[in-house]
């Protein structure tokens, strides 16, 4: 299920709006109605949907309490509390998007596991370089003889890329026009790429999250991001529609190549122009066609967008969307803090680069994860104000 509607948040107190909006889904009858419509469940199975709605309520209650508890503690334990809060949000998404086979009682039969396994390589004594320390921490997907399993796997099965939003201009037959923010590029309704068997490092998660880009750069590590913006329109008088995506020219050559290589277009679709500017990492992807024609099929890399004006493509990972990047990073940090408290507390007490970036990630997680869960339950892609 992909998000096909967009709305700009009218408030600057995003946290208050999000949690109060999520409270609507604590109402079991309300959630049962929504899930029944979404999955086209007949009335005779309403009791089964209501059971799932009740479990969804419990997940949201626990998620909010974990997030509230995290606000009152220090970096010593905050990663673990936010990880459990994130897993509760993931359970809410699973219960909303999956069938009854993913209800909590059924899921425990085959998926009684986090779905991720912590990976630590090398020694940490004296490591002050962020690239070294963050690359030594990672997570891999849990698997057994039957394949991948666990909460993360269930979440990942229904996870999708986010849509890409921009300004859309609609021109009417007499020349009048309106302009608003809309979904301009829809992702394919397909599962994300599988997380590689060897897993993903904390460094990769750091580099793929736009909220961390500035702090990461100050610590000498380049983000793996390519900034872009998109616009589109339709003209009823000319019977045409168009799409123009501009990739900015401020990414490194390596990052830009990683992004451009992930943009895929059907070879026989002559309407699409992909043009990388000479001597620059930037370029344009554009097309135009008749109103009654199907839009070209274009596959883009993972895109993360907070506001309407621009977004970022991730160059180095296609198996995680924004929620997934925070999810995996919090699993790594939470379990590192829990099972290696001596090493973690040394990081915290010395304000190491790893601890500084962890603090930045936790701030982003507190703000973004509840909002992304609301997007999934409301089926609306919410943009924040600039």
C-alpha cells in the first residue's frame, strides 16, 4: 500500500499534533472500520479485525509511554527506550497493514524475535574516529531454516518507499490555473529490496538520514545524499501533462553516480529524458505526454522528504526507507547500550563522536518516527512547514 495523498501540516508543534492524532486509533470501533475498508473485509469477519484493532491500540499506548519515558532520561538509556518505542510503532503498522496472520498472538508462533541481530567487530578502546566506530556497529536480518523471521521482517514485508512531492500546476481550459503541493512521483507498490544478509552498519544509517547531514559533516564524514526537487503539471487546454525532477549539483561524484545508477526507466519509453549536466553531479529527469496516456514507469532510489521544497536521494541503500533507517539504527544503539554498558558509557562520558551522532539521531527519531506512523495509519503523506 503506497501513500497517494499529501498534506502540509499547519502547525509547528508537530509532536503534539501527531500524538493527539494517533489517539484516534486507540478507538477500537474506529480502527476496525478503517482496517475493514482498507482490506475489504466482510462484516462476518469484523470480530477478527476488532481483535487486531485492540492489539493496535495496545501497541500505540506502549509506544507513547516509551517515547515519553525517553524524554526524562539521559543518553545512557535513551537509545533503548526509543528502540522499544519504535518497535511498538512498527507493531502498530504491522497490525494495520497485514492480515490476521500477523496479529500478535499469531505472529508469536513464527516471529517471536526482534528480527535483527547485533553485529560488533573489532575493539573500541581509543577509537575517536566516527567512521571507524560507527562502521564497527551493525545489524543483520535474523534467519533460520525457514527463512527470515521476527518483528523487523514482518514490518519490512509491508514497508514501501515514500512518494515524492512537489509543486503541481493545473491549468484549466480557459487559462485559469491552480498550484498546490501534490504527490508528483509515485513509488511502485513493491516490497523494498531485501536487507543484505551481512546486514547494515550504523555508519550507513547515519549517512542516509538528511536530519543528520550537517552534524555528520562537522565530524568529517560526508552524507551519502543527493538533494533534489520536483515539480509537475497538467494543462487541460493543451491536453498535456509533464514532470521535471532536478538533481542539484552539490553532491560528490561518487554519491551522484550511486544515485544516477539507481534511476531506472523502461528502455523503450522515448518520452523520458535523463540528462546529467557536463562536469556536474546534477542533472534532470523529465517527461511530457498526453493527458490520457499512462505515466512513464520510473524507479528512483530511496527518497526522504520533510518539506515540499526539496528532498534527498540516498545513494548507498535501497532496502530501508526513512522509518527503517531509524528502526535499524535504534536497534543497534539500544542493544549496544544494553549489552555493552561499559563501552557505551565510556562513549557517553567522553562525548565521543559516536555519542554526539547518537544524540542527533535520537532527536530526529523522537520527531520523525511517530509522524511516519501517523502517515501510514492516515494514508496521507504529511509535509512539515519550512
